[in-house]
């Protein structure tokens, strides 16, 4: 059974146990272009709080220990990591590009490092500019995506279609301009090019926008799954591929790492598969009814809280510590 967090002592205990904090973004830190209440302040608290900061008698620790390591792990493939950095900036959230791990990035890394796609081969993209940016960063050639020729409502005809024999994979992510032409071209490559791989950035059926739920990347790939009668390789949460991307760049201890998310079958499952602690927030996809009662999910997070903003209970201690840090700094300066 999940532990319901509510008191300041609960959040202090959480802070002491975990040094690396992985966050989903949509539904956890923001809804659309609106930050979730308290999210900005909580992330700031975590960056400033070392694991020993809450022991007032160890005053030197205030100066010696860094804050928590923050990583942002999202299944949203509509933006590249660089574009996501821009969104963080707009919302007033501190984040660096190398702290952001998106499913578009995971897909590009998979194609270049796992598939080891030869330079003369290409990828057909059902997706948006973020996917294209990440593929370009990895030196991968691609077709489709935002190409105006593929973003049309004109009827698709095989008479006017020329199969490119160099397409070795189809990568499907969120595409808000999905159409019959893109699905038809992808289907042709997957059925007529020998060995062409079917990849999806994630299986999310929906995603939380600022004004409610909308179909997610998993829904975009659903027609192809049905037509092909086969499942693709999924690269975002909860797949191990995403965790491999992070582990290749970040040295962290799973026993002192926590994954914070709003969706049981992606965020929480992802954390559990990686041996991480998990914290479910109820500001996105999952409701309280899904974790309690007779129809509760079999996926059980370690901790539950209403919102990431609840961790603002830690802020009073931070103010005390910051005041102490200023005092100590002044004392040391005066001695010098």
C-alpha cells in the first residue's frame, strides 16, 4: 500500500532519503503553459537543499553540501531537449539541457546507437519538429515529419507514391497534424521495405493539456498497429531504453533516487523497473480512485501526495537555513 504524505515531517524524511529526483513534466510540473501551483518554488528548494541541511547543529553542512540533483524525464516527443529548455525558461523553472530527457531524444539515440543506422539509410517520421531536431543532432537522415508534402488533407494514392528503399525505420511520436498520407506512407515502408523497424516514442494513450485530456502518442500509432497486426518497439517510459539513456549520462544510486510522476503505467512503472522509489502526484492522469478501493491498480507507488506543491512545507526550514548560511558567510568574511 502506498504511503500518503501529508505532514512536514513526511516531506523532511523524503528529502533525507533521496539525492536524485526524476520528474515527469506534463501533469506534474505544469498543465500546458501554466505551472502547477508551487512547482517552481519546490524545485528551487530541492536545488538548495543538501541531504544534511535539516540538522541545525551541523552548520558547516549548509555551506559544504550541494542540493539535490534534478532530472526531467518526459514522454512528450513534440519538443526537442533544446526546445524544452525554452519552455522551462518561459515558466521560470531552472533547468539545463543536459538535465532533460525526452522520448524524442531516446528514439534518436536508439536509432543511432542501438540500431546503428548506416549513414545511407533513413527514418520515416510521424511526428513534429522536436523529433526532427533530435534526429538531426544524431546525424540521422529522415523523411516525413513536418514536410509540407506530407502535411496535406489531399487523398493519398499509391499511383503518385515512390517508395524510398533506404528507409530502414518508421518512428512515430505525437503528431497533432496526423493524416491519412502519413499513415499510408508509414504502412508502405513497414510492409514493403525488408527489415524496416516500427518504433514509437511512447505508448501514452492520452496527455494532459492545459484544458483537459487529449489523445497521446500511443493513440497516433494505434491505426498502424491495427493495420500491421504487430506491436512496435516503445522507447519512452516505462521502457528500459529511456533509463539507459539517463544512465549513460548520469551517475546515480538507484537506492537514493526517486521518480515523481502522475501516471501509473508509465512514470511509476518506469521508476519501479529501474529500482527507484516512486512518488505519485494527483494533478495529472491518475486519480485517487485508481490507487484505493476494490478496483485499485496493481501498480502501487511507494508514496502519494496531492501535488508537487505540497513539498512547500519544506520552505520554512530553507528560510532558516539560508539565514544561517548568510550569518556564517559574514562571520567567515569578517575573520578574513
